[in-house]
């Protein structure tokens, strides 16, 4: 894509970028099992080594980094790219973890819900009340795949709530500008769902077969797999798109869809930073790169980070 600039390369399946005020970008390296920092000059520094499969990441109200840890994958080399496969042979559980950015200390907040383990937590976003929404994509094995869900948790580890269950590989999660809607992208179906909220952590829709009360915003045609997402200042859902590698910008009503290609079929994550939040930071996981591109409008400021 014209205007795309490479910031770092050599990353081991990067995801979960967070554009920090000092110009650095914190992200996870799933295959490496680390939370890492990319400095403005492209150097890569390890902050913490939680192991497993650190995935989505977000800064919480206490300044710590909260990550979705999917528990790990088996990895495969395909045409020069590292690809995640079934759950790792040493997999035990997925979990939500808190990481102190100064010390690298890792604390586990949640690894189960009402006796059922979290299988593969994937993406996370904080609301203005200090709670966080996250998706559990599930894990795949040789002949079976977990069902996925949407959850809401508190940072002190005291409460976890299931908002929807039965989704098909829910991945990206984001909040509308007024925080009255939480969006969820399903990987395998290429669909984006919207869950209307009546209060923090409370959906207003009645539970329904497969959707848990969500309404479908869009279903992309053809073979397009959806990964993580961010919301821009106009409320558009900007979702990383696999196979048709790039970022797909979707209006809240689903009527307008525009694709921004990146050249990497494993484009996995996006966040906003830079001056006026007009710079999109994008992870090209197939190539192990972090790149930037100019975005048509500013990104939506994140709670506890950009405000």
C-alpha cells in the first residue's frame, strides 16, 4: 500500500500493538511467548515472558498491561511463514494476565468461568469504568474445535461475566465511541457482530441461538478471515483481514466497506497512534513486521492510553 512504512522486522508473529506516548509500540510476539516493546528506531526489547500464547493486549487504569493469553499453538513453516496450528502439546489453559511494565512481573487474573476453563482468550478492550471486554476464540485440535465467547472482567480478578457464548471463533473486540456497543469479529465466518449494552458488562439483547443477543453488522464475501480490530473516531470498525490481507473499514451500519491492502495475507492487528491518532500501526504477522500507514481519519482515543 502506498505510504506504508516498516518500523520493525524479525518479530515472531506479532499481534496486540499498543502505541505509547513515547513513540514506542508495545506488542506481543505469540510464537516467542513474550510481551515486547518496539522502539521508534525499530529495536525490539522484551518486557516480559508470560509464555503460552500472549495475544491481545491493552493498558488498564493502573498503567499495567493486560493480555489475553491463548495458551499456545503448535507452529508450522509454510512458504517461509510461521503459521499457528492446533493447541500446543504443552497447553494447559487460556488465561487473562496482568503484566507490570516496569518489572515484567506476570500475574494471572482469570483462567476459568464457572468451572469451565478459558480456552483461547484473544482480544481485549477497556471501557471508561475500568472493566474490560475480551473474546475467547477457543482452541482447535485434530478433530474438534471449541465454541467461543465474549466476556467482561474486572482488573482485580474479583468478577468475570459471560456475555455471549457459541460464537464461531470470536476474535477482534472494540467499543463504539459512546461505549453503548461492543463489536466482535468472527474469524472463520468473516462476520462482525454488534452487542448493544444497557450498562457496562450488560448486553441489552436477549440471548439467541449462536449470537447471544448480537446483531450482525456485516458478513464479508468470499474467503476473508477476520482478526483483531480497532475503532476510528467516526465509529468505523477497522478490522485486520486475513487471506485478503489488509485492513477492512466497516461503517457502524455495515453499509460501507472499504479495504486497505497491505500485501501480507496474515495481517492480524491494528491500533492508532502518532499525531492526532492518524497513524495506523499494523502487524503483518506472516512477515514478522510492524508497519505504519496514514489513516483517513483519526483513531478513537483509548481509555487509559490516549486521553
